[in-house]
């Protein structure tokens, strides 16, 4: 996926969307919150995927109440999602 934003790569934005949603991005020299926000403002494709993830999280939050997944389970799920994305991008 690409858009008119030459400064930010869509794949990088979508790879960091979970950390962005959780406000858990690290300061490892990659994209900042402001850069992702600006990209989402300008890129309809990334905004659609972000909105879908945000809606799913809201639905899960309403359905699960205050129950939180254990950190180990959360990391396993995130790892599997990343692996699935890599496999899908190889197609």
C-alpha cells in the first residue's frame, strides 16, 4: 500500500498501529506519534485500517469489560499477527 506521503511508508505505519493505539510506542528513532497522526490524516488507506483496528478494540473492550489478557498471551498474539502480516505480504 502506498499514498502520496513520500516521508512515511504505509507499511511502517501499519506495523506500528497497535503500539500507536496503545500509546506504547518506544523512542527507537522510528516514527513518532505526530508523524503517524499526520500520515493517517493524509492517507485514506491507512486511516481505514486504523479505524478498523480502533473499532475492533472498542468492541472487545465493551465485550470483555475489565478483563485484561496476561502479558505473555498478549505477546504471543501480537507475534502471530506480525507473522501473518509477513506471510500475507509475501504473497
